[in-house]
């Protein structure tokens, strides 16, 4: 299990599921206010896309948003994490550019 900061305000927790080979990552974006809502809205269409061997859930929490990524193997988990971190960064950068 590893925990580290990513971007400027995210935490990433990777655990092994007790139900076999499923790997799980939880990404918490602890941004308050409008930016968390905008990021969550921008990620929702991506959760409907099928990334091979993964399942992603997103929800808004008190202090931001939480993504839970489950994957059948480490490679699929890594690919999904990288994709979502990139999409989060793009969304945050776009928000900051348009809202100062």
C-alpha cells in the first residue's frame, strides 16, 4: 500500500483487494468550492468510457471529489490512474485559465 501526493492537492492510495487479484486506487482531490464541482463534472463522461479491465466510480465528498479505480491487473490500474490524473490536471488548468 502506498500513499503519496500528486498534482498539488491530491492523494493516491493503492490497495490490493481481499477478493482476489483486483487492484484498487482511490484518488482524492481536496479542492473546495466550484473547482471540485467543475472537475467532477468534466470527469463524469470519462467514467462512462470503457478502459479495458477497469471500473471507475466518482463521487463528490465534503472536501472535494473521490475517484475509485478498480482494475484486474497492475498495468490496467496504472493506465487508468495516469489517464485520470491527466484529465484532472487538464480540467484544473482549464478552470484556472478561464477563471483566473
